[in-house]
C-alpha cells in the first residue's frame, strides 16, 4: 500500500491534544439530508514495532475499515444513513481514493467549503446509485506492538537525565484521526466537513471511534442540550 497524503498531513498534528476541528458547512440545512449513503471508507493504520517509526499495515487498515462500518452502523439512529455504496471496480476505487484525498486536504488548507466542488468520480458514483448525499469517511493513525511504548518511555527518560533536562522526548502511545465529509450531487459541492484527532487513543478501539464520530456530528445531526 502506498504512503497516503492524509498520513503525511497527520504527521503535522502528531503532538496536538485531543480535539475536533470546527465544522465546515454549506448553506444546506442538515434537515435536508435525508437520503445519505455511506461511501466505502478508507483506512490507513500504521504499526510501530521498533523505535518511533511506523509502517503502514494492510491488515490493521482492513480491520479499521470494517470497524468504521460497524461504528457508523451503530450510529444510524443519530446519523441519517440510508444505506451503503460499495465499489467492485478497483480502478474506480483508486480514482475515488485520490479524489477524496484531494478534497480533504483542500478543505483543511482553505478552512472553508467555498468553491470546493465534488469530483467527477464521486458525482458519477452518487448519480449511479440514485442518491443526492454521500458520506465520505477516512480513518488514519498508528498503534504500537506490545512492549514498544514502555521501552520508548524509558529511552526518553534516559535522554532527559543525560542532557540535564534540556531535552526530553515523550513518545505518543497511539493516535487516531477520523475525517468525515458529506458531498452533494445536486449542487456538486461539499455540504459538511470535519475531523477529529486524538492522542494516546487506539485507532482500532470501537469506543474511541464512536466518540470521535459523535464529536464530529455534534450540533449538526447529533443535537446536544
């Protein structure tokens, strides 16, 4: 599996605290989104075996993808999902992956949805499935093998002692980032975009992902008192 631009963007956030970005929305009212379908999710999970360098793991990424389906399925009462869209053509899937990367990075960089149009592949997929709105989800993050974290903590403490406290490295145990975007085939634009990133939480923990999605859609679909 190739290195993904979303993973590169994640590296810029690696020492940030747990947070959910402000929601970016169009003028489409959430109440109008009644025929929302989940597009096939994408997941990029790395595993750290030695030191602090991770390697993208296909097996963990697949587990993450399946977990996204489960978590979002459990949230159907809170998010107006009306079905799923699965792609059988790998060429179309690869194009979709690249277009989703581009849309997410564009939304992050610009900080708004003005002039952010959906891409041709996304538009065709939605129209072919006779649906106006599609939910795009991406999961990115890393985990460590058992024992790695304790060794890196000890190594960081030793560095702190040897440099008289002038240098101290505290490794991050795990990291989980979730991206969510709602695309509109009628207006050909993006209706909603938001992401959640959390440090020292496992990206393959169902409760962690559930909380992240609840935070993402809080006060949009999921109303709070």
